[in-house]
């Protein structure tokens, strides 16, 4: 079972000021550009981004599996 996580937001710290910049996973898959709250525009490292998205996907899938075990319809 795979859950679509494209609408979820990732928080990535800005390399210039350290403030968190948020962007949805769907957008980041298309273009890894983020803008922090201070207005800095930066690109997420593609390798770390890939790992972040993979980890998020695994966590959500595990959660969904556990939920479907617990809830009986
Ligand atoms: Zn910044």
C-alpha cells in the first residue's frame, strides 16, 4: 500500500539564515527550490531531498499499514 504524500509539506532549513522553509513534496519533486521566511531563495540538495521524501513515504506507509490493521470495517 502506497499513500500519496505529494500534498505534505517538508521543512528544510535555509542555508543563509537557518529559518525553516516549507514546500509541498509534490512541488519539490518538480523543482527543489524553496523560499524561507526571510525571503532567501535556495535549492535543496537533491540527494538529501530524495532521502527526506523516501523517509517520509516509508513512515506514512507504515502508519497506514498499522492503521488498516487496527481499524476494522
Ligand atoms: Zn533564509
